C-alpha cells in the first residue's frame, strides 16, 4: 500500500481522500451488496461508470486498502474484487447514506425493499452484511 500525502490532519479530509468521490462509494456499495465482482460486472452498474474512471478508482481503493484483488476461480484472465476489513468498516456509512437519501429523494421501487430492511433493523442489517462478507474473505 503506498503512503498517501494528507492535505491535513482532519479525519474528514483523510476519509474523503481515501473513498470520498462518488465513484469509489458506488464501487464499495456494489461490493457490499454483491460480495465479489469482476471488472466487467462493476462496469455494468446502473451509473455507467467510464472504464478509465473505474480502473483508476479500483486502483485507488486497492492502494488505500479498501478492496483487494483475488484470482477468479474460473478464469485466469479475470480477477475478482472484494472488500477488505477496512472496506467492510464502511458498511455502516453506506447504510446511513442510504437512509439519508431515503429522507430527501424519491427512491426507486427496486431499492425500497433493501431500505425497508435497513429501517426495520439497522444494526441487524449491518451485522448480517458484515457476517456474509467475512465468510467470503
């Protein structure tokens, strides 16, 4: 992991440097929900991330220890990405962002069930998500 030059000693600034752009958080979201993803699966997300941006964000997240690459079990030409423990520690933040967005925007029908689960038992949802991800480490 390469050492990152910090802009300041502010914890918020440090956090934003590690994962604070919109694409990085969406990658973390996808890995949280899908457990492991190939580059191609991440490129097909609803937000249509450009391939050059995806490659740069994956590299940055890997350098910051938030994700890791693994060999694909079915193909030597592919790799799988998954969250590290440091990345899994972001799950409560992703859940809170989802709940905040629910308050201030119209949520598509396909996302409402997931938000209902978060609202019904936020701590249980986080624990379950962490447990499932830890099984895949």
